[in-house]
C-alpha cells in the first residue's frame, strides 16, 4: 500500500516522519521496518503515529513529503505471539469496578471481551519493557486516572486512551489497573530483554490464580576483571559509564553512556585507554577510593581539589600504587566530572541494563584490562558560551511569536534535573502549550514544552517516547552544556535552524 508522510528535522542528526493519526498498528510497524531498510538509520523509534529516525552523522536533508510503499501483511506474518495469564481478582484490579461503571458492562462481559481480542504491540516506551497494545473494543477509550499512583505493582495491566499495557516493574502510573500478570515483561539478562516487540500479537487468558513468576535470567555470574580499587565513599552520585550506544533504542532503551562523551574520551586518552573504555561519572561530590593495584588515573570536567593519601595534589593525572588512597572531593565549578583508570573499568553488564551502574561504599572497582596505548595528556579544551544552547527547530511546529518569546527571555534551571532530563522555567510570562500530543520518539537533546510552560531537555537516560510538544532539539555540538547545568543557572536559546 502507498502512504503519504510528512518529514521534518529533529535536531542535526534526526528526521521525524509524521503519519496520519489514524494509522493502524499494522501499517505503523510496516512503515518503521520500511524506513529502517530504506535509510539505514542508527535507530528508528516508533511513536503512536510517527517514526523518529536517528543517525550517527549530521544530515543535510530538509523538510518535505515522503511517499511510502509498505506491505503490512509481511510484518504481521513475522509477528511473535504471546498468551499472558491475568488475574482479575479485586486485589490485583483496584480500578476494575470504576471501569465497569464507565463502560456499563458486567465483570464477566468485560473479561469475555478482553480475552477474545488479539492485542497488537503498537510501539514501546515509558519504561524498559513497556509496550502500548492496540486492539481494545472501540468503546473502551478510557481517561487516565485523575491522580496518578506513586506505585503500580509490577505486572499490572492498565487501560487508558484506547490502549492497554503491562507495567514491567514497580513504578508510578496513571492508567486504570484492571488486572495483573506474573510474566517477566522485562528481564535484562534475557536476550532480548523485552518480552514484547513492535508488531507482536498478545492474547490475555483469565486465570483464578497467577502462575509463579518465571525468569529467563541465569544465575548472575561472578564479577569479571581484576580488582583495582575499593570504594570507601561514593560521593554524591558516581556511575560507571561507557560510551552512548544508539543500538539500545532497538531494545526500547535510550543510549545512556557518559553525559559528556568527549570529556570521558579525553580522560581515557590521558591514561592510555581507548576512548570507549568505561569511566566513573561523578556528580557534585566525587568518591573516595582505596587502590589495590598500581595504576594511573585522570580527571576531566569540573575543577577539583583532590587528595592522595590525605595530601592535596595538583594536576589532573596521578600515578597510584597499591594501598594508596584517592579522594576526589567536591566539584567546584561545574556539576559533573569523569575519572578514568588505566585499563578501563569493567561493567558486570546484563544483556541490556536499563541504566548505568551506581557506585556504593564497599563496592570493588575492577579493571576491564583493555589494551593500553601511549598516554596522550591533552591540553585545555576550548569551550565557551556555556549558557547559550543552540537548537534546531522541530520536529513539531511552533508559532513564530512563541518561538520569539522563547528566544528573547532567559530560562532558569530548576532543581528537577538528572540524567533523565533537566527542567527549566521562564524568567517571565509563560507561553501556552497543548496538554498532550500523540506519543512520539525522543532523543538526547529533545526539548519538550510542557502544558505549564516549562521546558524539559532530555538527558542520556531519557524515556524513548513522550507525549508533549517537541518544538526544538539541542544540536550535537552543544549537548555538553546540558551535562553541566545546575539549579539556578540562567540560559538562553539560539535557533541555529
């Protein structure tokens, strides 16, 4: 079949393909596969009625129309099929009575209709392993709960906006919970870790009692690598991070990795590691470590006053012997910094961990024993104008008056900031925004305009889809600035295109 689509830019390395809002899940899955085959992006992220294509290079394409030719029947023939046992016992279905009242049907009829339809995975997002399921009866277009729960139990079956979804882990949520399953919808040690993939068919089987949870995870293997240091105190927040990896989008995860890959690579270079070796990413206060093996360490990022065996030392590269202690201390002029250890740091990674590994007191740091090359201490890095963020307009359209209002005023960084996203408030009157848009793909650097007028910049651990307007995207060369934003900072936007 033929389908007309609209293409807009999404930053300097992305294209946003907008489809008709009433596109079926069959067609959406087929379009995603077609675009992936046709343009060979590093990632293709499906939303409700769109596909975000991300590349590892800058693009020269411009906005326009795109004619697509797809074969939904081929995609459906390749779909996996799942049968999920679900308990509708009142202990597992706290919202079922309210839902029955809204739909004006009996409990038996509700269960009969739900178990008679074949649901189809339309797209993934929200949480690792969360799949949006199409195929409910047309009349079941339920509103979200007026107040979200702070904790929805793992396995809960929720309904909202004409769709169904299983919560893969305990999490906040605002969907109407009508049942619960014990299936492992996300298992980081399974390959693939997500139970459902776009296009899969799902049937629900009503059961009186849930079967025992079954995990495909093997027993966790012993930590790999040679011990190099022990964490005495972890600091404010210290994470073991590698390079960003766009291939994670295929598993429903963001790229993660170092918040500033260039500084992480520079720290590695100073100790002779390859640029992709794992490092410690430290926030606000660095860790205190006791070394069990001789090595060299290097620091990049915020200025620090660090101590070796209790004595303050100068420089950003230090040689350590067994028994030496290293205290990084407070970061003084920026929020984050990166500590590289010669040989690299080992990560006891599952098939696909949802987030970087956090360091805690007593943890052992182990060497990945990567091949070393000649160390190359680099000179100061020339970076400037850290409080002006250059952005590319799109993927969504913003009126010229609203765009001008955003560009003309300062924006204040709030305390609501982490590797997921950074929230900013305007220093002045707010502009209006729609309450929601059809859920669509996001990338690191996506800027959302929320209904209250705040802006939120997506970080390396962002949700891969979101339902707020995306009027612009931070360009690649300015992403480093986002990593160092602190509460109270004032920034301005520069529209580069």
